[in-house]
C-alpha cells in the first residue's frame, strides 16, 4: 500500500494517456460526416482485425492476447460469478422469431408498429470480469400488426466486435471490472499494446444501449463507439445491424443519447472522450438527414462520463457532472476508474443550438451529483428548465451504491446566472416500498424539448439492505402541479425502459398507451400494454413470449410506428 501513496496521480494519468496516444480520437471543426447512404460507410462485414495486420504483428498480438487471459485468470475473480450474469441479467444464447405470439386481452386497433428493447447479451465474457454495459447488443421485439395479432422475437445484433470475437473464439475486450490493482494496470498496458498492434483507434460498439430514429433511419447506439444503422429482418419481426457509420476524420465516439432539436430536426450528440488528452468531450451536430454540420470540442479540465443531454429550441444542455475518470484509482484494490467525486461540484452548460465554440456555453455551477438521464428540458423567458434523474453517489464498478436518487428540477437563468433547484417527490412508497425512485424517464415524444405536463419513468425499488434494485413499475407524474405520481405495479420485473404511444385520437398529452417488457414472477416474459390515463395495474393486452424463454433485462426501448417500418421495407 505504501507504493500506492508514492504514485503521483497526475504523472500516472499522463503515463496512461500517453500509452493510449496512438488511439486518440481526432477532433477538429471541419469533420465531414459520412451518413447513411454514402460510399464511406464501413459495413459490418469488415475483415477481422487480427487477420488485417501483417504476420509478425499478428503473432505478437495473439501472444499478448493470450497473456492477458492468463494474467486475468490468475489475478481476477472468475467472470462467471458476475452479478450481471445472474437472474434477469442472465444471457440468452438463442434467437427466436414467433410469427403469431399468444395474445391475451385485446390489442388496440390504433396501436400498430414494433416495440423493441435493446439489451446486453455477451457472446463471450470479457477478459477479467464483466459489467452489464459491456454485453453484446441484442433486441427483444414485438410487432403489433393491427389485426389483434402480434409477433415476438429475440435477435442478436451482428456487430464487428461480435464477428471478430467469433473468429477468435473468445472475447477480445478487457473488462473495466479488471482495471483494479497492479494486475489491472498490467492488463490495461497489455490492452493498449494489443490495440496498437490492431491499429484500432476507438472502441468497438456493442450496440447495446439505445435505439433512436433519425432522418428516416434507425440506429443502435453505444457511447463508446459509432452508431449502427438498422434494417428490418426478412420476416418482419425484428431489426438487424446493417452497417456502421464512420466519419472521414472524426472517429467517434458518439453518444448513446443524441437528441433531436424540437423543430428543425438537427441531431446533437454530447460525447465524452476518456482516452483523448486534448479534448474531454464534444458536441457533434448532424442535420435532419444525418449529414455532418459541425463538431465542437470541449476542454472541461476533467474527464466526466456524460451519458445523456437535452435539447430545447434555444439550447443544448451539457452535463459536466463529477462522475470522473480517475486513473490513480487503478492501483487501489477496490478503486474505481470511474466514480463520482462528492467533493467536486457539477456544471450544467447551455450551448446555443447554433453555437460554434465552447466559449458560447453558459455554465452554471450546481451541487455535486451523478445522473444518467434527463427527463426533459424546455425554454423559459429567462433560460431553461431541466428535469434530471440524479443520484447522490455513483461508482461504475459498484452501481448498487447510489444513495437516495431524486427527480430534480433545475431552473437556469441566463440573465442573472441564478440556479433554482427543487425536488419532485414521487409519493409512491406506499405502493412500491421505501426508497422508490424514478429513472429511464421520458415524456410524450411530441413534448421532447418543450414544456411537458407529464413525465413518465421506471420505478426503481431498492431492497431493504440496498444491495439490489428491482424495476417494479412505471409511473406518471404531473410536472406542473407536483402532485404525487400514479404508478402501475408490474407482475414481476420490468425489463428496461417503458414506451409511450399516443392514441390515434388523443385528447390530452397523456392519452396513450404505455408498453413494457416484464419478466413475470412465474418466470415467463410478456409485453404488456397499459392505459396511460387510468394507470391501472391490469394491462389492456399482453403479448406472451414462449413459455420458459428467458429474455435478459435491457436498457432503452423504442416504439417504431408503421410508417417507419414501411420505409424500412422499401429500403430492403
Ligand atoms: Fe441511457
């Protein structure tokens, strides 16, 4: 332990970053983006990297790769013991496509499209551990046909990462869970050497976090890499990776949560760059057709993990919260390379949507906190109102330790620089249990970037010992009145985010359907349709997966309407 105290953190950071220098991501202000349909698309059939390098390098590469596995096996806990491989997180090695799934209740006639949830499902376990953010992307999908019938499918995305590992017969990636202690440092350095031999400049996307539609195309997103464009499968029951977007000069990464401007459709990605010594984050702007407009590098003076953003008519909301890359922690046996620093403040920035420079950002200092997701933001006469699902504590390597999360309202005044902060209490403990909180938040899609009356989200319920959290329901809260929320209790565990679809003849903002994949307490999986007005626990309709077929818990969900699906057929 004495040696730990003699390490100069700044020197160690510089050393680690210099080891990664060959892989730094180029960021300039003149970076053409080759969007969908251009010749520069890098198809997923790209040659496996190990075969694309010359023989001496390949021999060294494979030697280093084997050494990494040996070191990890000797020094790390067996990966199979990971909590992220148990229960609702257990991987599913099989794919299914059921053209006529069992339906109970009555599917509404005005609900036609496909509801999908993207989830991590590792093909091979990474080196030295496993974190749920590292699994290969897979998709649970229900196609609602409009005639009372529905399909059910589970599909593995075919990314370049997955293809490469199939060639190797094992994982090629070092788990962040292995990056602890001196053995962790050795593994990081060997991984850096391996990536140098591969001439790989950025992380390979797992495509496991989010699905977003933009410019008439669908993308699977992961914040360490570049988006995959998706196409519909030949039987129409699911989606599949088609090709990965690449830039000529800008090589990523891209955010898992790019946000569209509420009126002109521009797409804003606030991306963070842990491995780049000259740039901490970037705001990448694409037009409504996914063509590159500009990239604005940010020098934040620290390396925050930025998962989400928000966009109003006037501003892009940038979250520089103190969940930071902390290289010196790698030498601590129980350290965490990425964790919240409770002694450091947060900063929320308002970047004008037509801004071109970091100097255009108006910054507000806020108390220390961590957050994955914004609920929404909208303009006011004096600035912006932002709703944020935030945690008082966060450690990427021990994610159950999040304290008492809150939905927090920030009123940011650009004229005076003042920040007014208040908390929205859900009032759902009586129904769900003590410590209930909301995450995976969303509003009616038509209210994104505008003043929304209703917010929705998944209900997280911690166990009494706070060692586990279950997704037990979906809630609706009134952002205007602040009245206690209404909540729907699931018959089991929610598998990721819910979705909202407006009724055809909706008469109010909340007049729609809530869709949710649920792992029922009997072990079976369903997709339930609920009424978002009455918020009744009993679903309107249920689409059943085959009995006993395990569906892993996932992250974000998306409803793809029939018009979008028709467009995708036309592109086949
Ligand atoms: Fe997210």
